[in-house]
């Protein structure tokens, strides 16, 4: 169970790194467009930036799904074994140890919060793909005019 608990926290750490990196890159891309102007952007450069941002968003969606799947799957079944065996321990000291173990290895409502985050990231991914297609089409039109 500790192995699975550690895997889930590693997924969440990687999720934080990937989502923060993608957000910073996206912000830098938007600031570049604002400060230099939309017409001055190279289509190839912007395509690469959009692609990196979309890949980052997709990786976030996959990491959230994997963490949610692990919480409700293998971790929940392993955690249930300890929760079910709590009633078998008569000694108060050992019962407190098991209660502390159960409390500190539980994700409680974190799985449902990941569902909300998953929906949010999928919506952002869909919007980002639509916006990327629109923006790149606009860049292509501007390149044809010049």
C-alpha cells in the first residue's frame, strides 16, 4: 500500500511540474503576442509553442486520470484491507496505531477533486485545440497577404 501511495504522490508531483511549466510557457506566449504584435509572429514558431502547450495539457490530463484511477483502484482495495481489519484488533494501543495508519494513508475526497480537475483540464484542452487551430489559420492568412 505504501508503494501505491508513493506512486500517487509522485504522479501529483509530476502533474504540478508539468502544469506549472505549461502555464508559464503559455503566459510567455501570450505576452510575446501582446508586446510584439500579432502580425509580427512567425507561423512556424507559434506552431511549435502551441504544440508544446497542447502536449503539456494532454500530459496533465493523462496524469490526472492515472492518479484518479490509482486512488480508486489499487490504493482503495489495499486501504480497504486495513480498514476492514481494524475491528479485529482488540488491544487499544495497536488499534490506535492502525487508526493512525488508516488516517494518514487515506485520500478521502481527493479522488472526487481529481474528477473536477480532470474535467477542467479536458475542457481547457478542447478550448486550446480550437483556439490553436483558429490562431494558426489567422497566421497563415496573414502570411499569404504579405
